[in-house]
C-alpha cells in the first residue's frame, strides 16, 4: 500500500465514522419519476428533472435527429470547430425566454459559473455572495482574485451594510445570489438586491438553475419578480431535461465571455444530441405554462397535507439535523419504495442534514399523498426529536 492509498483510506474511515461517506449507485430511469435501483422500483422524489422532460419523446427525437445530422461529438472547443449550428438556435431561444439580448451555452452550469465570474471580476474588485450560494458560485468568486465577502442569507440589509463598507474602495462590484436556493427551496428577494445593485453601481448575477421551468411561468426568478438582473446564469440539466449551462446577458457581456471565460475557451463543445434536445426542452418551457405550474402545485399539495409552510418552489426540505438521522429517514422511505436522498455536510451546513424532496410535473396526486403519508409516519417523529 502506497502512502497515497493510506491517505485515502484514512480519509474514508473518517467520513464513515461521521455518516458522511458517499458512494455511487446505479440507477435506471424507467418512465416519468419511476426508477430502478438494485432490482427494486421507486418513485423518485430527489430528481431535478422538474418537468419530466428527460424522458419526453420530443426531446429524444430531437437528440436522434441531431446525431444523424451532426454526429455524436463536438470534436473540439467552440472557438475551434465545435460550434455546430444548433448552438446559435439554442442561444437565441434562451435569450428570448430570459428577456436578454444574448445568451452563451457552456458545458455545464458549474462551468458557466466557474468561467463567467472570473471573467467579470478580478484583483481590485469586490464580490458579495449570499452565504448559501451554490458551491460553483463560491468557487468562481474565489478563482477571480477579487475580495470576496458573504452576506447573510436573503438579508438585503446586511448586503447594504457590506456595500456601504467596501464598495467605495473597489473598482467594480459583483453581487451573487440564487433565484431559487437549491437546498431550501426559498427564493431570493431579487427586487431589493437589484435595487441595491443600481444604487451602488454593483452588477447583480443570479444562478437560476432551480427557477427555470418552475417559477415565473417557467421563465424563472427574474420574471417571477419582474426585475432584470445584469447576468442570469442557469442550467439545461434540470427542468430542461438535458445537460449544459448558460449565461444570459447583454450582447457585450456575452461577447466578453466568449473571449475570457476559460471554461468555455478550453472545453470541448457539447455533443449535438444534447444541444438539439435542449432546444426542444426550451421550446416546451416557453409555450406550456400549465406544465411549468405543476411542480410547485405538487409541492404545495404535499405541504398542505402535512400542515407545513407553503413552499415557494418545487423543493421542500425536511431538516433532521445529524447526518445519521437523515440517512435513517431516507432508508425508511426507501423501504416503502420512495426515493428521497439524504443531503449531508458539506453540501449543507453542519447540523442541518436533511431530506431534500423535489416535486415534478409528472408526479401524480397519488404519488404525492403516498409520500405525505410515509413522511407523517416515518420522518416527522425524527424531526420532532431533532427539535427538542
């Protein structure tokens, strides 16, 4: 055994002792929100496929057509030969949906944040991020070389205090927040944040990965609030049902990212099948408001059945505290054929391990009530124990 193996094994033992070790499980999506794992069938309540489009025949047909026309792979970065014609069509449709001049597609949402933030801010600049912003936003901010501070979650007054303290000494300022927060499902107070951005000449960037297709008639958090952040980031791998990420902004900002975003410049283009399917997914979101309303409606039906606070999005967290308790709750639901993953640190802060339940358009009312009944029996008692 090498010293590297010894290092890895000691780390794994430590993770195991804290109920934080993770492993990969082969899962097969059967249809809708049904999946198979280890020979057993489950109703899936932890997918981000909010509209059920990953299995939609229209997206599958678009993917096949793209393969037949353009082949299986991108072949090179977009700035070399990988910028196949489907990219322009997809970016045009994203910009129209988000109400911006232009859009730019990246290999993933993570890559979009990792590339865009350092391209917009650097040494001498100031970045303020909501403390619960996604890890890739924080990573992008740290890579930039700018001064980085976090403000208390969804606390516009704390944000104002930090702007008053630091904005005057910085060349440029960038404010980072999520439209819908991925672990708690709450929405950012964007009107207040955008107003502060205008008052302090600070650029506001939203990560709307969990807002697109779900709130604002499917157009996301900016439409939900009726505001226009300077930069809207999002993903094609959740409600759109495919893979990839994007930045929607002005034409000049997008053109700058083409020249400066390292995660775009040095990454191979997405396969044509993925881009073709994403075009079909964006078209569905743009035109089917009833479909986009269903995830939140299902989440609210679940919450009403359990007398929980009404959710603002399709995400409902059940906080259990310790990692072991969250795993136990997840296992109890799995025994009843309900798949809800335990979310543990470092994904969430210490002491806030949870079940993160996500509702989709293709969950039936029977699915929702079946989960509510199981949570009432198996999970709520564990939550009460945590609250004591």
